[in-house]
């Protein structure tokens, strides 16, 4: 049986990527720092993926186990030595922290194993695997750096499945939406995994996903948060929020259609399908999860700022994206370390400096001015 080593036994790890490997007859070793999850994986050796539908269908996931990367380094290195795939779903900010251990695993592996290793970061970030590769290479000695070409293949990917926070403390089971899409960029044949779609150019897929699913999600989360809505589906019941999502996705859509020569009707259907996915009340997806890590989400290459900048470059509207950015700057969840940090930064440095430092926006640019105007409008009047 082939092996897949997956870093991050969280929602996407167990509910999507690990599950697909298991269903494709791979043995799956999850690597995580959460002791309770690792212990349960090793004692139960199985869990259920539950579909967020009226029927709540169950899929049993087997051949799974776990390792703690902080406490079981040697075992992780040994597993990397014999795995076919090494995947992650851990959050883009965590990739630099797991890279040293992966580098150790690769260093040992290439000494004895000539089989190719396939590395895929499954994160909501453009070129996440390229970033992971750079972090890993920084941790390799010169000799290993010379031999990894051809022995380790780093493949970028786009992952799409809504997996909310789980409200089942003590259980490994994961509630997921039925829809999923996993697109991997590869220019040669790679070992097959059920549900993995191979493309030669990922750019249109990842941009379409990030700037539709994740931009739309962010708009609902940040406006929902401002209007005291607990969940995404509840926020979408508010017509002003629903209208704002449509208006913002019309802006990202205009950019995507122009940039990738998409069919406008098909893209509109894609948008409608995604908004229907957001309405799934079985998911009970809280706005604080979807809005989490606002500093990351406000980054220059992420779901809000990048499409606004791209739209501006080609003279397309970004009025509603500017509103979304302004609402993200108001996200003040006290349980979210990045939200807390962002609010302190705004207080101490001012909005213009934060837009420059966090979003990479020029202090005097038109987009900065638009965001500041919207930010102030929200401060004085919450319904906009
Ligand atoms: N949940 C979704 O709907 C969804 C969909 C598509 C993509 N994603 C992306 O997948 C990634 C993971 O998201 P998630 O929702 O599964 O998050 P999650 O918080 O449920 O899972 C992350 C896991 O990583 C583990 N972890 C954190 N730091 C670690 C470390 N240093 N070493 C080992 N393990 C560590 C955590 O313990 C946790 O189990 C993110 O990049 C996210 O954007 C999520
Ligand atoms: O995971 P994040 O924090 O980048 O974004 C939050 C949600 O938008 C995201 O997890 C979606 O549920 C997911 O990307 C759907 O495929």
C-alpha cells in the first residue's frame, strides 16, 4: 500500500485531503502538534467524514494514523523516507515552521530511496508549494540541494471544500460540504489520487477559486461580523450583505474574465453555484472562522487586495472590493491574534501606514484613499 504523509490533521486535512488519499487506497500518516487528535488517530485508526446534507451521509476513512512533529521527529523523518506524497493543509503562516523537519526527512530519504517524492501544499495561497519549497531548500545542505531535482517534485495546487469548525469535541469525525475540487499543476504523469484533477497551468484555477470563493466568503464574514451575524448562512439572509457579495464578485469576475478570457455566462454560473454553497445551513460555518487571520487575508497577494489592484491596473471597478477591505480592517475578534494585532496597529500607526505595511498599498494611491473613506463611513454608520 502506498503512503501519504499529510501535515495538518485539522478540518481540511481529515475532511478532504487525507480522506481522498485513504479512499484511493493510500495509508495516511497525519502529522500534527495536537496530541489529542494524534492519540485518537492511533487508537481508533478510522473516522467518519459526514456530508452537510439533509441525509448526512457518512464516509468511513480508514488506514489512518498520526505522529506528533514536536515529539516524534525521528518517526516523521522515517515516514518521509518511504512516502509517495507529502502534503500539507496547515495554514500558509505555518509552512516555514514545518520546513526544517521536512528538509531533514528529504535529506535522509535521498540517501537511500530513489523513488520520486511528490510535495503539495494545499493552502489558500497562490504558489503555496513554491513557498514551501523555498523554506525547505533554505534548510538543506549543499549536497542535498544538488540531488533533489528530479527526486522531489514540488507541485502547486488549489483546494476547494468548505469545512467549518467542528462542534464535536473528542471526536475525529468531520462535517464537510459535499462539493470539492482539488486541482494540481503537473506537466507529467503523477501517481493517481481519486478526486485530484491535473492541469498544466494552475493560474486560472487558483485565481478563479481564491478571487470568487474566498473573496465572496470574506465579504460575507466581515460584513456579517459588523452586523453581529454568527454564521455565513445567517449573514447571507441579510439582503444588503447578499447584494454586496454579488457586487464584489462582479468586480473580481470582470477581472478574471478579462485576464483569463473566461466565458462570462459560465463564470456567472460559477458565482451563483458558490453563493448557493455558502447558503448551506447544515455547515453552521461561523463568520469568525471565515474571517480568521485578517492580516494574512489583507496581504497584497490575497483575496481582497490583489483583485482590487489587478482591476485598477486595467481600469476596471474595484469600489466594492475597497468596501470589503475597509470592513476587514474593522474585524475585531478578540480570540483571533491577528485581529487583535491589526487593531493595535491601526490605533498606533494609523490607517494609511497599515494599508502600506499590511496590504502593500501606496500611501497616496487612489485605492488607499477609497479604502480610508469607506473605513470612516463604516465607523459612523454600520449599515452600508
Ligand atoms: N477549512 C476550509 O474550508 C478550507 C478549505 C480550503 C483550504 N483551506 C486551507 O487549508 C489550510 C488548513 O485549514 P483548516 O481549516 O484545515 O485549519 P485547521 O485549523 O482546522 O487545521 C490546521 C491544523 O494544523 C495544525 N498545526 C498548526 N500548527 C502546526 C505545526 N506547527 N505543526 C503541525 N501541525 C500544526 C493544527 O493543530 C490543526 O490541526 C489553510 O491554509 C486553509 O486556508 C481550508
Ligand atoms: O481558510 P482561509 O482562512 O484562507 O479562508 C477561510 C474560508 O474562506 C476558507 O477556508 C473556505 O472555506 C475554503 O477556502 C473553501 O474552499
